[in-house]
């Protein structure tokens, strides 16, 4: 009968001849090195991702320029239609006498506005304004053409209370004397207003709350009952904001006649 021998390491090598720590130590070291590599790679990935996310955040956080809103009004009685440039870019073209633009948003800060006869670069107004952010302005071209200039006012467009309108008045008739604006046969609403007087007293640019309704108004010589201009059927709607200005010349005719213009600001 043949015997089948089963071999083991102990049959090949003498017992206690193998130092197990000597065999497994390099394997353990190799494993530790691989672990350190994985940790280093993971750390680098975290750093890189953090940098990418920070970069994206900076791109997403681009500042939006602060803006103001500006309306332009042609109130110079004998001036032709005009072009308006904002920072040397044409913003409005061929604006006729008494016409007004809607509000346009432009960057706040130092802003140059030029006005010239339509189609020309002969600037009759060249004004640099310091516009505050989130603020509304009206820029009027006023006075006779030989003395034309800009009148700049702030527009507080806070909504009127229930049942109220807001109204203000400007005197932009170059040769008219001081005037009162009154309810026909009734109380004075705006007293002793003189040409371009809001330029030296900014409070005169403020709006006055009044009850909504339809009014018959009149322009009187200041401090008297002498009526120089009747303004019948002036409708003031609740919630609306109005600017009324005297226009034209005393003794003027046609488009240059003394009158009043109403702008709805909202």
C-alpha cells in the first residue's frame, strides 16, 4: 500500500526558522504608505474643491451698480426741440417744448447731462450731477433759450395716503412776477412763488398732500386777488402724484403763451 504524504511548511523548513514579522513588516509598511497616499489625495481634492467653490462664489457676487431714476422735461418756451445726452450717449432725441420723458434708470454718482438742439452737438446745457442711489429726479430745461439752464429736483414718490393725491408747483415762466396758486374763490395752496425759486429753497420741491377730486384753480398775482390765469377742471386722482408748472411768457402767443403744464409722476 502506498502512503500519500501531505506536505506542510514545517516539513520543508525547520520549525522556528521563519520570522513572521520579517515577512509581514514590508507588507504592513506598504499598506501604511498606500493609506497615506489616499489621505493626501483626498486632502488635495478637498483643497481644490474649496478653491473652485470660492471662485464660483466670487463670480456670483459681482456687485450690481447702484442706480437713480431721472425724468427730463423741456420747459424752455422759445427753445427748439432738443437731444439729451447722458455721459455723452444720446438718451433722448427730438424732445419738444413741454414734453417730458418717463423715468430712466442710470448709474448713480457723478453723471454728466448735455442738452443740444435736436441733431446738433451745440450744447446749451452741460451739467454734471451727483445722483444718489435709489433716488428719483426731474431735470427741467428752463428759461428763455439765450439763458437756458437745468433745474434739478428730487422727486419723493412715496405713495399718498388713502383718498389723497400729492401735488407740487414750479414757477418756470421766465418773465412772470411772483404768483399764488389758489382754489377758485378759495384758499391759497402755493403762495408767493417766484421763477425757479426751488433752486434756492429745496423744500419748495416737496409734494403737498391734498384730497383727491376735481378742482378749479387760478393763478393770482402774489398777495392779491388779481387772477392772471384760470386753471379749470384740474382732476387729481387718489394715489397719484402730480407736478404742475407755469410755462411760457407773459404776453407770449401760441405755444409760448403763459399757461400751466401737468406731469403725472407715477
